[in-house]
C-alpha cells in the first residue's frame, strides 16, 4: 500500500514502472511482497487438517489420547481454567496458571504446558529486589524449573514472588525440591528477620569498658 501511494505521491521516482525504479525501491517492493506471501503461506499450512499443524495444536496433541485429539486437551484446559480455585500469577507477558491437572506458562509468543502427574519442580534461583513499582518493601522472586518425564515436553521456568510460594505448593501435587538451597521468605516476617540478621552481622563488635 505504501509503495502504491508513493507511485502517485512521487511520480518523479518512476515507481509505476518497476524497471525504472531505483535499486532501493526495488528492494523495498520485493520485501513488501515477500513478507505477506510468506505469512499467508504459513497461515495456510497451519490451517491444513483442521489446524493440526499449528504450533499450539502440536503442543496440546502431546497429551491427547489415541482416540481423541488436541481439541479434547484444549477443552479440558479451558474447563479447569474457568474454575476460581486455580493459581495464577505473573505479568501479562509471562503468565503462570496452575490448575488441578495442568501447569501452564503463557508468554507473548509461546505456550508451555505440562501435566502435574508428570513433572518435577526445582527451585533453581532466587533474586531479591529492594524496591518494586507496587511496593516499598524488598521482594524476593523465585525461579522454579518445571521438568516433565515426557521426553516430548520441553522443560521451562516459572518466576513468582516468594510470598506466593505457599499458595503454589498447595495447588501442586508434586513436591518442590530446593537444589540451590535457597532461603525462601514466605512472609514479611521472614524477610525482616533475614534483613535484621544481615545488618547485625556487618556491625562492628562493641567492647564494654570495664567499670572501676
């Protein structure tokens, strides 16, 4: 559309006659046609066989029973997602949802799904931030690795506030191992205790003078 508009807006560039256009405009026209063509071909390929070729359909098809398909898995996830007792956390660009059967991580361009009965969870990292946009107190964020025994399911990481750790454990069927020996602050009192202890440790030793 931009190229066609420039044909009328800048007639001195001779864009209506492709062979007279400059090399730069020829390159622009080539990519302007190539990108939509590739996108259209990819969308057509995904739509074949009832969208079975789509990456999301392939991800869900891993859990489909022989007599069913990925749509049955999607229906199961949708049913559990509508329940109010699910665990949900994370920013919109990296949302984590845990239902009775599924552990789901939704990012901007990807979907990670794992069945609770097949996973092992491990705390791999912990980072403490002194200030956050919605709080004036220090916050600890945990990174938990979700690995499935299913060889077709790639492992993925979920990140959450340490104060949500207890709620997550209540929703999970499998225990969470702590490979990094991370001290998890599940409450404000835990965080205060560690901060107070660290401040005491850096203080110099005070020697009480002997009284006469």
